[in-house]
């Protein structure tokens, strides 16, 4: 029995995947150290990591796991027919809670 699906790859590392649903697969990329989307094999696309441009001011944000240790706010996959964006929202914290 043959199962149709889609093949995916990461432009930054050697990760590949095969899916049979419509979800965009993600993985923790060993090169950048973040959870990033995979690109579909055969579909022209690019993956761009968008660095935070605002002040961090003590927030718990996602940093890359590579030597640059940059704070990123999103990963954007751009294709000819649109974009998919993964947002790295700051982690909420509570102070003064008893």
C-alpha cells in the first residue's frame, strides 16, 4: 500500500520529514537552536529568521542556540503563493503572587 503525502526538508540542517496531513511540520533545528518550520520539497521557498527589533527589558524571549545567541521573534516561510509565520512570543511571568 502506498501512502501519498508531502516531503519536507530544513535548509539549515539535515532534517527531513514525510507527512500525510495538511499541517506545516516543525522541528528543533540543531543549527539555529529554535523550533522552525520545514520547507516542502519541490516548492520554491525560503526560511527567514526575524530578529527582535524592540527592547527586551527583562522579558524571557527565544534566543538562537548557535554562537550568535540572537533574540528572534519569528520564523517566516515565504513561497510564491503566500507566507507561513511561526511567532516566538515572550514567556509570561508573575511577580508578587502568594
